[in-house]
C-alpha cells in the first residue's frame, strides 16, 4: 500500500517497508522491522543523479530553491514522484508487484540540455555491517568499502553480468543472514550499470539507466524499472528469484536442450592448448579423451589475433584437430565474435558498422604492443597506422546487429564443421556488450545482435558446442562452455605478480547459481607460485572444471608430469 506522509511517501508491501523524503530513500525495513539504511550516515548523498556526455554528474533534488517535489497517488499501489530541478525534470513511477511484494521504481529524466547520458538512483547510508553480493566476473561478496570494490563502476552486461545486486548482513551462518536486493527484470536488454560507493558515502550504491547512443543530442533517459525488496535466509534466495525470472523470460530450458549430450561428461579442459599432437597421445594415457574439452588458439596459418575473420586451418592445425577427433577429444578452434583486421577485404563494407565509444567516439577494438605494461587495448585512431601495423594485432569491433558480419561468421563455422568434423568452436570476446555511438543497427542493439550470433552458431548442427569468453546473461544463453574471468580481471594482477590473496575471500559462485545447467566453466589460471594456485582454486570454487593452461616455452608433454598438472587432475572427480 502507498501512503502520503508529511515529508514524502511510505510504501508497504508483503515483504518490505520503504520511505521516501523528497526524492531520497531514507528508510528500508523488512516487515519484521529490521532497518537496512542508517540515515545518520548518509551525509549529502543525493537521491538521484543526472549523467552527462562530458562526464559531469548533477546531484538532483539538492538545489536550495529549484528542487520542487510533488507526489501523486494514482491508486493504492501506484504513485508518481515528480521533481522539478534546476538541471532537469525527473519522474519516478512507483508501484507494487502484488504477486511477490516487490517495490518497482522506474525513473525517467528529461531536460533542455543536450548530451544526456544517464539517470542514476542512489541508495545511501547502507548499514555498515552489510556485504554486497554481485554478479561481477562470476561472483563476489565483499564489504562495500573493501579496496577491491569501493568505487567500482560496472556496466551491464560486460562486467556486471546480470541485472541485480544483493546486500546482506554478515552473520557467519548464511541461513541467518538478511538484507535487501535491487533487480532489473529487463527483457528488453536495455543499457544500465552500477556504481559502488559515492563521494558523500562509501556505503552507498547507484543504479544507472543509460541512454542508448548517440548521446550528443540526447535530452532524455529512462524506462528501466528497479525492483526493491527485502529477504531472509542469505544471498542465494534473491539470486534464485532472479534465475527463475531469467530462465522463464528467455525460455532457457529450450536453450539448455540445445547443449551437446557429451558436455555432462566433461571433467577436464585444456585452455590455450599448444598445437602439439604428442600432447594428445600423452594426455590420453592419463585420462579418457572423451572427457576433455580443448580450446585451441593456434590452428590457422596466421599469427594469433591477425587476419580475422579468415578462419582457414593450417596443415598443422588441421592435422591436430583430426587427430584429436580420432582420439575422442572435443576441440574448439579459437575464432573471434566481433573483431576484424582493418586490412581484411570485408573491412571496406564493415567500417561504417563498427562500434564507436558512446562518450569519446573512438573506434572500439584491440591492439597489443610489445611494451611492458601496455594497457590501451583499443586500436590506433590514425588513418595511417590503423591498417598498416599488423604486428600490433590491431582489431576493430564490428556491431553484432549488422547481419552481414553474422552471416560471414556462420558461413565460416559451417565450412569448418563440414571440413573438420567439428563438434565445438570458440568465439573470443563474446562477453562484451557495447553501448556505442551507433547503438541501434538494423533495429537491434549490440546485446540483441550478440544473442542472435551465438544462437545462429549453435543452430549450425545438432548439439553443436559454442564456447566463448566470459559468462553473462546475454552470451550464456547459447554458449555451452565459457572461460571464467575472475573479479577485477585478477589474472592480469596475477601475471604482473601482484598479490591476489583477496580472490579467495571475495569469490562466491553467484553466476554458477544463475547459469548452472546452461554453461560449463573453464579456468583462466595465470601467475606463478601461490598466486597461480589461488587462481586455480578460485576458478573451481566458481563451478569451473579443472583446467590445464600449459607454459608455451616448455615441452607440454613434460609439463603433464609436473606438480600443477597432478594437482589439477586430482580434482577431476
């Protein structure tokens, strides 16, 4: 039920009681009376914020004169909060889902200004003992002020891999924990994001609705509804609610039935497998090849990450794959979901359908320079350098809603299935979802194009296994095997020798709760010594199967006799 109060609005449902003053959430309680917001610690956290193309962020509802708030009760379960602010107008539709007790908040903002990027709802003063549970690179549970998550900005679905956050108390016994969750049950795959912490209060979280690009002339944003509710019994309860919605809405039982039957028998993976036939024979003496999945990066005549989308096998690659097939291995040659070389013949047609950054207009993509610490992974923006530095592995992102690109990839995959008898393929960069300057192509967003591409590949043969990079609620619908990045791309820190001991503390299997039965995870184990062991263990804790990643500078057959291989094989089950 919705009620006006002297200062704002009170919302009471079967599970949750919330109170707004002005446009700010100042109280959130369970029906049993447990309060989850400490109003005294909110500081000057605003209730909503307006995001601009140029990076400016306006706190709304804080102007001493030009912040006029009105409330309109439409029914006993629907209301509108309206703000006339110096910077914009804001409307928040408030409603109650009577079937489950959720409170729905749907903000929209519009303004005379141009260059509007997004509108964010800020929950400040979250109780200090609460932990945030998030589908960030498989799953994380940390205090909001932990250095690995404080200040975190993550956009759906590349890094924020499903549309919810959970905030739970810190009792040792999970069943005794309580808290609240914010979820976006968004079947339209709209752009959105989260921010952990705020300059005014580290124990806050923001839920941002992003406008689709282009932003230069944009004056309005909205249409994502955020569901707010409390719970008892630990984080799995709200995560399972989200899973139920996700599986029902996108008919994922149908997607699960497309998975190959042999996937249930896989007990070991080799990721970044060297193209060495002796390795196949040696490993077959230790494990049943029919239970092994192989990700094979070096199977074309070209250098790795060059000349995409040319997916023609080299004689060595073809011989390796045929031998692996004969022994019973399941081998996925490495391809790329969205990136192409700017000197490829298709680039002339594709260049007007490549992604540009929605904020900076830069062409998206990848490059790799032989410089220690190189981190600017986008391609050069120079007319002279982009097509002429093949040694930098320059790649440009193609918008996946552009159907000629998907046709090119599916034709290539179909030829490989016929030529090599493939039962699997690997598509790199399948986890990235871009809100680009050309956000809509052929009537579809990048997310919708990504979903179409993975399904179109999966439909090429009965039980065909499409595997890829990362695991999120878009790509995982039709990916059968996924590489598991750990939180904050911990493998990069491990490679650089930084301490990743926090991975053990942070790791919980959030995505495994969501995607179990859809995708099989394989590890992304890098670093050395204790760091590497932590990465191996954290990947398996996330539901990943034991995964070998062999040193390219050492004989792979010899490595099979080493301590790490013995440790990984001992976990095969």
